[in-house]
C-alpha cells in the first residue's frame, strides 16, 4: 500500500523516484519483494528510475548493474554514463550473460538465499547472547546485513576504530547519514560463513558495545 501511495504522490507532484533495488533478489522466502517500477502505471514516461546490480548477489567485484528509466531521461543518463567511465567491461558482461541464459543465476540464488537466511539467524542469536541488554536489531526478510542500535551515547565510530586494531571490521551508523545521525548504531555484514573465529569476533563487538 505504501508503494502505491508513493508512486501516486510522485505523479501528483511530478516528483522523480530513484529506486535502489540491489538486494531485491535475495529475499529469503523465494518471492521477490515488490518494487516501485512494477506498479508504475507509465514505465516509459513515468516517475520511477529503477537501479539494480549484480555486485551484491553474484560477486562484489563484479561491478555490473543496470537501470530502467523513463524515455525522457535516457539521453541524459547515456551521456552521464559516457563521461563517468566511457564503457563497462565487456568480458564480465559476456560471462554474466551466459550465466543468466543457462539458468546459473536462478540456481545460485536458491542456494545463497538459504545460506544468508541461516547466517542472519546465527548473527542475530549471537547479538542476543553477547551484546548489552537493550540492544535492538532489525529482522530482515532478505539480504545479508543487520542494523544494530546500541544504547544512546555509544560512540560507534570510536568503537569501529578500536575493533579495526583487532582485525574486526564493522560499519558505524553515522557513515549512512549526511547529518551525523545514528552515532549509536552499527551495520553488520552477515555474509561471512559462521565459524568459531566469527563467533569470537561477535563477542568482542558486543563487549565494545557495552563500553568494555
């Protein structure tokens, strides 16, 4: 319902919506979440620019994505693409096209969706066990990241710097804000296979979240 209202609002005020759907293929229940483009009544002349990428699904080093945009923006987007990087790499695109054509992508998604769902459960359980009381964490239905909110006043930027010295990488919340918000939040990637070493790292992150 919110998606329909947002698209209707964009049409009413001629407002452009840029939809970043890089995690859409990683839903855990096998059903892809609806996107704004799918309910745009006039895709060719509407108000939604849709962006997606294979860098979050197939491989992070595979910097290949795509856009679906109204015809009125095509020439401008083509020009900006040209001046930004001239062209995309040919061989990776051909390899990916073959992967898609022969069903490799669908098989891969079925495997990785199950794996990421399990990873999210394991990391969430570790947070409940090792992080301070009152810690809040998202419950995503897809993807491989968790958003964690620690107690107010926690400096997660300082926490990140301390953990990096121990070889542990997390993302402080304020890097996701243009106004220095979310200073007590962190984003955790759960893509790393669960091991004893990862569990030990989660214990250390939880201790830092408690100011230890």
